[in-house]
C-alpha cells in the first residue's frame, strides 16, 4: 500500500483527505456538466488512492497502437521524488495540470502533487486562456500547447516559473520563440515505460543546451546500434533498450540524433530525418517531415512530405530553393509530396509511415 502521506491532495485551493477524495471519486461520474479531462483526472485519482499496488497506463502509440501497461505506484513515487530533486520543488509550491490523465504525463502531474505536497491547479487541456490568473511553479505541456499559448501573447506563459515540454520534439521555430519569454523551459526525454522523463535539457536562458542530462538514479549507455540504453531501477523494472540513436557525451549526458526506425540509407549514406528537419525548422511555411521511398539505384530516396491542401510548381520551387540553402546534397529531398492533414497519435505525434502509406496507396 501507498504511504498515507501520499494520499491527500491540495487541489484548486482546497485540501482533501483520502476519505474526501474517495467520496468525490464516487460522486463525480454523476456530475452532468463534467468534461472528459475532469472525468479522466478523477478516474486516475480513484486509481491512485485505492488499495491496488499498481495503476494501468497506456503507451503513446508513436511506434504502434497504444497499449496498456501496469505500473507500480511505488515506482511513480520514485519518479515524482526524482523530479522534485531535479527541479528543486518544495512542499506548498504550485503545479499545473493541463494534460489529460489518460496518459502518463497527465497522471504524473497529479502524482507529483500528492507526493511532493504541491498545490495542483487544473485547467482544460485545450483552453489555456486562464493561465495568467495563476502563479505556477511547475507545469508540463506538449509543444502544440506551448505554441498555442504563445499565439495568445508572448507573455502568456510568464506566470509559470518552470515548464517541461515533452511528447514530441520542439521545433526550431518554437525554440526561437522560447528565447524571449521569462519562463524557464526544458525539453524532456522519456516514455511511459520510464514513467515520463528520465532526462531533461534547458531550452532557453543562459543554461540552454542541446544535451540531455539524466535525473538522479538513472544510468545510460549505448548498444551496438548506437541506440540509448536506460538503466533506471527505481522507475523501470528492466533495463530499457530504445531505438533512439544518441551521442553519449559522458555517463550522464547525451544528444538525441533521431529514431533508428526512421534512418534513411540512400546510396550507402545514412541520413537522420530528424536532423534534416532541424535544419529546416522555421524555414518551411508548412508542417512537414522527411521520409524516403524505394529507389532502384540508391535503395532509398529522400523525400519531403508537407501538410497542405494544395501544391503547385511555385510552392515546390520555393521549397526546393530553401532546401538547397540549408541542406547538403545527400540530404536534399528528391520529391515533395503533400497531404491535407497528417495522421497523428492520440498524443499528437505525426504517424510518419502511416501518413506516407496513405499518400502512396
């Protein structure tokens, strides 16, 4: 069973005991005006305070269909404590929940509030307009939420002291926007199996870096494919061998180069689509990704896929000129394909292979 100290919650300005939370969990499904994100939050709170030693979470679905996995609550406690140490979070500080609790990222914001004694503030995931009303010490968002918040106003995130951004890569364009805001922003590296992040990197301010640094209790190495291997015994039951190609700088620091699944071998030259995309971020006026199609001579041919209802010779010519200005000869896309909308996972990651297959069929 959980430590009883981890079963009380300070939520939206009010303290709730375990018994009060149990009562609310039972009554909330009958609230006629409750939204889906609220139902998910109370459903998870119910899981957290029950007598079961584990909860059920779902993977993001970025490499296949989302699947349920069982996570022991004590490992979630360890994850929360490690985050508290890493970001110097103190009892009584505030945390923001603006992510759905259907996935681990939202769950862990609730768990951190239970474990670290933080006051949890909640707002709808798709409506960040009320953000400036609160002083928030710690928050988590996906890049799309951050981008939408900044479109409301460049100072819309200023009420947040520390913000972790995960779930998808931060684009070059968004990275530039983060340089002029007061909020201390961090990219995270992790997955459901590691109970969210096991490494972070600062994105703005004097400490900004291209390198991820692991949290306390985490060890990293590489396998023969140059992919990251994670040993985090307090949060993961087994050593995790990933398909993320990295450069290991020391036992605690690495740079992420891209997914092994996405590597393109064109005429014997290995090309990492994510690195090509990074060079072009902020330069192409459409959402896009780099992929490949079979080629008789090269094996694979580099292509670009853009999200647009229409495409014409003028658009293609402009994009090709931009590509030539930023890419090497080997990286240059030989074709530009388009589709009205990319296929996405429930957590808003682009399904590259499925999107390309839909275009080519």
